[in-house]
C-alpha cells in the first residue's frame, strides 16, 4: 500500500511549511514535496495604491529581509519615473543592501543551520536550536549575534530603523550617511572580519565530517541565475541577468531586468501557495534554476575584493564547471559575508556617501516598471503597472524562494530517497530532510519562531486516504 509521511511544520525556517514524503508498496521513497501553506495576498491588495507608497508597503512582506523589498520597489518606481538616480543615492542603496545581506546570512548560518552542524542530527529538538548553541558554544553564539547586529546597525544608521525604515523612495533615498555614522560602521569592521574568519574556518572543518551530506543534499544539475556586472563580476544591486548551466556554460546573458518575463515563466502547483518560476526556453519543469548565494558565486567571474576572491577560487574547485551541491549554499553565504564586509570598508572612504544630492524628481513617464535587486536568498523582482495618475493597477512579485521552489522539491526527494527506508524513521533522518530546505534559507513570511522544542506532525497515509500511523511532537 502506498504511503505518505508528512512533516508539519518544517522547523528553523522563516515561515510556515510542511513536507510530504511518499512511500511505495516496497517502503521506498517514491517522491517528496515541499508545501507552503501560507497565503499573503500582497499582489492583490496593493492595487489602487500610489506607486510612491509601494516601498513602504511591500517591505512589510517580511521582517527578516524588508530591505530587499524596499530597494526593489524603489527601483521599480525609478523606472516608472524614467529617472537615473544620483550617484550618491545609488551608493547609499548599495551600502544598505550590503548590510541586509550581512545580517541575513549571519542569521541563517549561526542561528538556523549551525545547530545541526555543531549539535548533531540526533540531538533532541528541544536542544537543537540557537539556545543549544548558546549553551555549548557561547563565544560562537555571541559572535554570530554580533555579526548580525553589525548588518542591522548599518541599516539603522542609514534609515533610522533596523526594520522597515522609511528611507528608499522612487528617485533615490531620503538621507545620506553622516560622519558619526561612518565612524560607527568603521569601528565594527575589525570584529566583523574576525567573526567571518571564525565562521569560514568552522565550516571547512564541518565539510570534512559532512562529505556525505555534501553529496546528497540537493546535488543535481540545474540552471543558475542572478545579476552580474558588465564584465561578469559579482553584483548585488545592479547589472544584468545571467543564466548559466551546470557545466559552466552561459545560456543567456546581459538580460535587462525590464525584459525578465521573456525568460522567466511562473507555474503553480495545487499543493502549495508558492509559485514555481522556470526558464522559459526549456519549459516547465525542465527549466528549473536556482538563485541565491550558490548561484551568484557560480555565475560570477570574480567578486572584486581580495579576501572574498581568494575564497571564491576555493569554492569553484568544489565543482566541475559549477558547484551543484545545495549543501554548499552555506559556504557561499560565508564568502558573501566576507565580500560584504570588504565592500562596506571601501565605502567608508567614499566622500560621496555624505552628499546631499540624493533624489531625482519626475512625474509618470512609463506605465510599467520593474525593479530588481539581489536579496539574501536570490534575485528579487518587483513589477508594477500604473495608470496616468500613478495608481497601481497590477503587481507581480517574483520572490527568490519561489524561484528555488522546484530545486527545493528535488532536494527533499533526493535526501529522502537516500536516508529513509521503511515506515520507522528516526528523528535524525527527518531532520536531514528538513535541513535540505534550510540550505536554501527560504523566507516564507514575516515570522517569529517559537523557542525550544518545535512542533512536528508525521502522518503515514495509505492510498485510500486513511491514516495508518501518526506521530506528534509538541
């Protein structure tokens, strides 16, 4: 009798989801699926609002990465106005995005994923969390908290608030960096460099003892997509789109974000509210692609800062053509943390960030605009249509987590096939399946997380829909 195992909810991710694992008559895994069970509705209820309000509204989509939506939305507004923002405003937006990447990557590595690496797959859920890290590795836990705080301090220094700052607007930004703010950021840099080295050294040791995980946690061919500069350098808030295959061949390059719909289609699945974007020339689901840190490092030629470039060379040696293991998203995040710190340091010597020339002003010059930026989890698109009064008539948000949806489904199926044999499934095996999702660090909503032991429901369901067995962890 065919059976289904349900993991509900998936823990230590940003939002609410569940995983279904399907067993055949022989007890072997036949398939697995990642379901997002939340519905937000932002695309619909933004209709009728002025486009100038969109940065403030859409950043409320998320409490973890509000800056990503703030900046992508402001860029969509720039396009509707048909303006080029002042150079100082562009640099300031970039500095804030570096702070956003830094704080979010630190959260993902130290708080959400490190409990698995450092405490072990078999550790009970009540201890396998950030508080378990505090108890067993207090100095590391403190360093991770402080690194995330550094990124948040950059956001607050520029925008006045750590979360949902009313700062970026169509045409530019509201305020510049101050001399006091520059001094504060500079003073954080030595500690940030030290913590990034600790994290990199730690993960390299983890790789030595987790070779099997690196082989089976989402290790398969796919396309990779992200922004690159004109020479193929690492980019996070400008440039053009590039698609690369798993052999390292560029299949599409220097795509203007305004034309992204010519290359990216969006499919829906009846079991999830999360859309499934795909590369149009290859169709659905053959056009599966991945975004985020792993993709950004795969598609770029270089990063442009010495420490990060040295790590990038080591990273690229871990694949043939490109790095295909999703387990190495963790390594890619740490390399990007280094890149962010190095670029932040460079900006501290740029006098233009203190400039008062921060906004371009114009009316409605285009009835549609696309804003694109690299969020921590991958490329983020905001596409708006407006009427002649600047009121929103249509919104389309293509979120990084959605773009990884097909890959996340394939990852959980690959891990489940490798580790799950029969109906009796130890906690460590379930946690490995969950960790396949954590590799992508999905951001499903503005969310807070319960502390301590997380609830988990597992159901084995026969082909007739009857529950054969149910386990509950509360």
